[in-house]
C-alpha cells in the first residue's frame, strides 16, 4: 500500500509479483513508463488521460520525489510510482498481459562498446515486453543515440512478435525536458513504436 499523501508505492516484498490493481482507485486501462525521471512526459500524459492509469518507474530517489510532489500537487489519482531497478522489475515483479502501452524515453545509451550489454533494450527485451503487454499493446521508444536506436530497430524485428507503426503525432508533441535540451543543441530525437501483432 502507499503511505498517506504519496503516490510512491512502498514495497513489502521484492520477490512477489505486484498486484497492480490494488495501487489504483479505479480499474482503468494501464500504461507504464520506464525511466520516468521527474515526470516531463508522464505528468502531462496522466493529466490529459484521466480515463487511464499510469505507472512510472524511476531508480533515482531525487527525481521520483520531485515527480511525487508534482503529481500530488496536480491531484492525479491515476498515477502511481515505483522506485526500483527497471530490469529486475520487468523480469520478476510485473504481471503479464497488464499494459496497453509501454513508454521508454531516452534510456541510458551506454555508448562504449564494452558497456552495451547494460542497455535495457537488448535482444531479450522484446520477449519481456510481449509478456507484459495486452494483446495489440504497443511500446513507444525515443532516444538521441543513433547506435542505440539502430539496436532497437534490430531487436524487435528479430523477435518477430511486433510490427512497427508510426508514432502518433500527439505523442511526439509531448516533449520531455531532456528532449528539449537535446533538440535545442541540434540533436534530433529518434522515435519508434512497435505494436504487438495479433495472431
């Protein structure tokens, strides 16, 4: 359960799968943002879509505390937050067939060749995304790193369960703070959206 006055979930176990339905007041369709930072995207998206529930994941305490404060100030009842390492969460704690959409924006690119194995979106990630998504669910990706984007564009076709489609213009228009900084420096954003294909 959440502490009174906070959107941040308190874990009572890090080995048992989360019962996400208990985190929200109403059983709406659910979206997940991995690496939500201080909420540049998630806050606006949750405000615009009160008919959906949003789960934000962030490892850094300072960032998620800021997001918690902003979310409470905005009286968002459809937003809950988790402070935990993303890879462990998606592999062990999130229930399957839960999310209509997953958002991952500007994940750590680990640019050195010897560190690329640490990237969240690797050859095993599409399998985890397939497990977490509802039928016909979609994953939205953004990065400023061309090598990482090329890797993203390789692992999803190789997995075979997803089909690429254009990222909706309205979603592209909701620019994150990091994205604004990159774009101001002349660094473009690479977008990709991959929908779980129905059999």
